[in-house]
C-alpha cells in the first residue's frame, strides 16, 4: 500500500486540487502476512488510478484495516464524480466506460475494473462498490487470512 502511495503521490500535480492520503490501521503488535502481491498490487493500481482520474477536486483515501475476524479490508475511496445507479453493474463489463465529462476527454480501455474484480476473486475476496453521484466512490474488498500457498498467511 505504501509503495502504491509513493508511486502515485508525485504524479498528482500541485495545481490539481486533489489530495492523496494513506490510512493504515495496523494493530500493535503488527501482523505480517503474505499474499499474491502481484495480483494485489495490480488491483490497487487500477483502483487508485481510477480514483485519481475521476476526482477533480477533493480527497482520495487508500489504506487497509486489520479486522478482528481474521480478515484484512482494503479500501480506495474518493470524493470524485461518483457513478450513476444504473451504471453500477455495467462498469464491471469488459470495455464499458460510462458516458461522462471526464471520459469524453480521457482515453481508457474499460478493462481495468473487470480485471480488478477477477483478481480479487482469485485472492478469495469480493470487490464491493459504494458510490453516490457527485459525492464520490469507495471500492473495498476483504481478504481472509488463510494458511497455504497463494493466500494471506500470518507470519508473525
Ligand atoms: P482503463 O481501465 O483503461 O483505465 P477505464 O478507467 O475507463 O479505462 P475501468 O477501470 O474498467 O475502465 O472503469 C470503467 C468505468 O467505471 C470508467 O470508465 C468510469 O466511468 C467508471 N469508474 C471507475 N472508477 C471510478 C471512480 N473511482 N469514480 C467514478 N467513476 C469510476
């Protein structure tokens, strides 16, 4: 998460009224865990890239939270343009882009979210969406701590 933050932070020009924040709610003593970091990074890259693209003014929060029931919750939220109710399912279809003022002037494949959704499933989670047009969007997913290859595993 810190890597993603360090990667994107310098890419947002000072002239843009958008602030990127990193919120890590880690218990003390902290747990370490392993996962398929390539898949996880790819998901976070897609979500943060979108959050920056669709937020003209305001704040983006990225972070994770360790939950008591052996789960970790990853969150990417923004105060951007939001997604209309009737588009909430469409955006997970391949090549689909909502018709809005930002997509009119930016290019994109419409593949990011379907890929992110698929990768989260491979990690044994489910990508959740909460959004309000004009107010913002939150994508989150819970990943379980599980023993075994390819799963989250508590290492200390
Ligand atoms: P690319 O994946 O090439 O960047 P894209 O961003 O258009 O293209 P997706 O990531 O699949 O494609 O997103 C699909 C659509 O969902 C976007 O075109 C946009 O309309 C909407 N969307 C995704 N994330 C957000 C967000 N954080 N806020 C508002 N709209 C979003």
